[in-house]
């Protein structure tokens, strides 16, 4: 039954006061799941139902064919990460969850950019690509397609650099990540 | 053997003695297997009734309830019971038929995406893709349903796969690498909790349905009486601590007692056991128990600090944790005298604000009195099921539950129509305990068809309809919060429940006289078979006391 006593508008401060513990930083969750039908739907459904927003999501096989790894990033300023991981753990097909420590993690994302680059702009674009150690993988008269790999921040920075030239299209994979080896280097 | 015969073997191996269900096209093979299986199948009159009956069976017995439904509409009809079971942590296994695999995804006749539709409302589900998967899926389903925090599990079986021949071998192991519920509480945390309890001057034990699910009522009582610790229960926890009892504060929450709610408000330490700080308990969250520190014991780690941050979390099974907490508490050597002032305060609230209502001076039956009369007529020695609404709250307030698994109701989801089928399931599970149902004239009509199931199967549920001709709880809210603008809450005067009972082959009675009510109720209870008693009560009576929505406990009204 709806609560008529509930205010229709809440201030931001009230919202913050009512929430759980928030870390305020980006979190990368590495989730090992059983390679079974419906697992991704369960996870996506859980996020939708509990009101968690996924920033990026990447799914792929692992060294063990019975398992898949889901790497997802979400904003710790928006969500109590603790609740997110506990709810994920309740899914029977979820085997292991790691909230990767940024300092202890190697993370990469791949992005494709179609940038308009004709005449004089082309040289400048190519320079930026070089600085970011990107690759030009297709060229037409009007535009180039660039492949960039790196952390989420690097991709963001690259996007900022090429946007002024005219960003026609962009596709990003979302970050994948694994923790660094311990004491092996 | 056929996969469906293996289904029957698996059910027997799980100790299933009775299932509830309804056949249809896609589960014809399963129903063929029932013919020779030697498992009792109760044919319900609607799949929703089957799902709630399985819930009632599970709640009354502690065993896993089982329901069968066909594909499409059969499956969508059990969506409500599955959600209900999820909210109230009821162990349930649901078998749904599905169209044959070559029709999947083609919008075939009676096809519905059961797996997809039910995903958010089950603890887990299996979509069978190969007939040989069926036996393992069934055993895993039962294990998941009954262990950890119990819940519903669904198995969707395409009809062609169930007809296939398989080489059935009993399953000896489960392969659930992602499912290892923590049952054993951390010793350090338990010691910490015991010390906090020993140092507290105003403690309250706040007990939920988890204690009943864990079968930990005796262990809870042991802890409570190891000192004079005050106990309150949620709607779902009623019966976990024997009422009446000197340490029993009554139910807490929206329609709980003032003693319980005020004690929560002033407590310095609240030990929550198998409870989840629902909004019907906390009221305004920011003003909930403002002076208290929280010990939170729960088998589901996701419940801890979900709504209220816990100072001392303990994840595990209450039955494992409570005896150890009691031992540590005894070892801590708390001074019982420290609780004296606290009990004086509680006694003050009890004397000043007992549960009360203005009784009629004539022959009119007040709804609260109706519950008291049933308590007197049964001596409290029965399973009491309820539906949802005012009658449910009055039942929770005025019927005293001395044992666990004697109070069967829909708490989290608040499902009208739950009562009759759930009472039926409870009666099937516990044939030696009389089963009564208090329902409303609104609720009963949401699954009244199950009267036929009761008469056909000789299930002797005694149904007491608290008939005020209104959707009482909605009417109460319209009166209190919507300026008495009554909108679609008047149920009129039909059907004639006595005639309805008669049509279904049950005994019907109508009671309007307060003076003879207890005696008349006794007669109804002594009448063999299902009995429908239409009790005419005061039309406009409100459920009090009440924490208004969004208000704090200390601002209770009524």
C-alpha cells in the first residue's frame, strides 16, 4: 500500500542520509560464474531490481571452460558496494567475487573510434594516436578508425582529445581486469 | 526408465509424501508417472492454490513444499506463490511443464518464458536442457530450497525431455560450487555480542521468522530466560517465543504493542535474530531505535546492514549461534539487577497501554472479540492461518501462539487469497492438529475455489470469515489518510457464504450473536469436514495501535 505520509520530493542530503556506506570511488568487480544459461540475465536482473547502475560490463571465457568471468565497474558514490557484492553472492551460479584494489590490479579496455579526419586535420589526429599508442586500422577519405587499448582513464582522455575533430562513432568493450601476481616479479 | 519416472524416484528419495498440483498439456508425461508412483497428489482447483498450499505445508511442517503446474498459464499462475515464498523464506520446489524443445521461442501454444518470468522471484531455477540433467537438478533444488535462507526453487521441464528414456542412477553428490551457506557463527563475534548484552541496561531480543525456519525456538527461549531479557517478535516470528509469557512484549511494528515498540525505541541494545528490519517494523528509518546498538544474527549475509547498520554482525544459523551466545552470556556473569529499572519502565507501558478495544455492549461482534473467542474456543491449540488485512493484524494481536509453526500467514508480500490454500496445505501436513483459518470477506474470494479441494479430499479446515462487507484495511487507510473518501472498498453483501459452502459440499454457518459466539465456534470446530463460518462483525472498526506510515514508533496512535 502506498504511503501517503511519504514526501514526494527529497533533497539530496536526505537521500545521502538514508543510504548505506558509500566509498565514493569507482569499483571493479571481477565475478567468476558458472558457464550456464541465464547467468548473465540473473546478474543484470539483480542490478536492475536493486537499483544498481552498471558503468561497464565485460563477459568472457576463462582458463577453465566451466567458468566465465564477468568484469563490471560501478560507481561507489552511487551504490553501497557491500550490498552489491552480498546480493551477487546469493546467486547460486556466482562462485567468486573480487572487488579489485586499484593499486593491485591490471585493467584494460579496448575502444574503437571513427574520427573525421580530412586534409590538414589528419596529421594532427595521427600524432595523437601515436602519443596514445593507438593504431589506425582503417582509413577513408573523410575519416579514420582508431583502435586504442588502455585503462578506462586513458580511453576517456583519448576521447576528449579526438572529439573536437568530429567523433563519428565510438565503441568500447568495458574494462576487463585481473589482479597482479604476488611476489613473482 | 522415463525421465518422469526418475522424477518420482527423486521425490521419494527426498522424502516427499504429498504434492499439490494441476495437470495440463505440457506436463502430461509427469502426470502419467503419478499414476503408479505412490506419491499422494492433491489436485487443487487453481495453480495459485497449489502454490500457496505447498507454502502452508512447508510453513506448518518445516519440510519442503512441492507444487506442479503446466506450462504457460499454469506457470504464470504460480508467480504469486513463488514471490510470496521468496519474501517469507519458504522452502518450495515448483515443477513447471514447458512446450517441447523444438517449439521453444516460437510462441507455441501455452508457451511462456517461465524461466525468465520467475527469475527475480526464486532463490534459484533450472531450465532443463537434457533429460539426464533432471535427477541432479531435483536434488540440487531441494537442497537449495531447504538450506541456508530457505526459498522457492523452480524446475522448468520441456515436455519432450520428460518423456525421454534415461539411465537413472540415484544421485549421490551435489555440484554447487557457488553455494555454501554459512551456518556456523563466528565465535569472536558471539563473545562480543554476549559482552554487549551483559553490559546493556535496556536490551531487547527482536525475533523474526528466521528463528522458526532454523527450528531454534527452544534455543531462543533458553537465551531469553537465562536472564530476564525482553522478547518481541515480528509478524513472521510469532510462536518462536511462547506467548503469553512474563518476558513477552507482544508483536512489534506497525500494529504491534506499545510496550514492544516503545522498548525498541528506548533500547540501548537490540539483538535481531532472523529478522530483516522491514519498513513495517522500523517505521521512519532515521528515527528507528535511535539509542540502540545492534547485534544482527542472520543466515543471509545480505540482510545484515541492508536497512539498519549492524554493530555486531553474526552470520549463521540461529540454532547454531543461540546456544553458544547463551553460554557466553552466562559466562560473562551479567548482573540481573541491572535490568530492574528497564522492566519497571516496560511494566509501566504494559499497564498504561495494553492491547485494547471498545467492546460492544449489545450483541454486536467486534472483530477483535471474534479472534479472542476463537482463541478461547480452541484453547489456542490449533494451527491458525490467516489471509491479509485487518483480520490478519487482529489475529496476530489477540491470538497467542505458544508454539512455532502454528501461525501461517503471508507477511512480506501480503497476498490476499493466501489463507484458504495455505490452511489446506497446513492441514494436509499436520493432520493431527486442528487447522483454523481467519479470513476476510475480501480475501476468501481470491481463492475460494479451493473449498472444492477441501471437500473432495476431506481436508477439515475450519474457516472463519470476519465479514464486515469491506476491504477493511484499505477502508481504514482511506478513513485515516485520505479524508474518508471511500473508493471501491465496499464489498456489498454477496456472496452468501453459507450457500457457497453448501454448493461446495462444506458445512456453512452464520454467526451474529456475541453471547454464544465461543460456544458456536466450538460447534463449528467439532463439525467434521470443512466448515465455513460467516461471522458478521462491526462494519467500521480500525486496527490499533498503529505507527502511521513514515512515522516513528514513539508516535504510535490509537
